[in-house]
């Protein structure tokens, strides 16, 4: 006895998607490499790597500062008052 099954092209496509290798985005690779570099700078004594890490911030931190809500800005007089009050 033979049983014949039919499967739609859409269902076959969904089934085949699980067999394809997953692509890693460039940003993920960049963040992983940057984290490794930050760890290397923290453990090592190479001043060049530390300087590079200070200049090139990790992408997640830079993204945080780019997407954070705007803060209220102080007026010039408020800034001067705050500055002068810390000197005393």
C-alpha cells in the first residue's frame, strides 16, 4: 500500500528554513570583538589598547547614549551658580 502526501510550497519552505545555517549579523560580531578587546585592555598593561578602548567605546554603550531620552539643560546662570557653589 502506498500513501501519497502533498505539501504546499510554503510549508516546505518553513521546514527547510530550520536546516539553513543561521546568519550572524555584523553588529553581533563587532560587539563580541569589542568586548574581548575591553577585557584584554582591563587585564593587560598595553597602553595602546587602553587608549584605543577609551576612544572607541563599545557599541552598546554608544547606542545607549544615542537613544537615551534628552535631559533638561541648565541655563548659563544655573551652571555658574552650581560651579561657584562647589568651589566653596
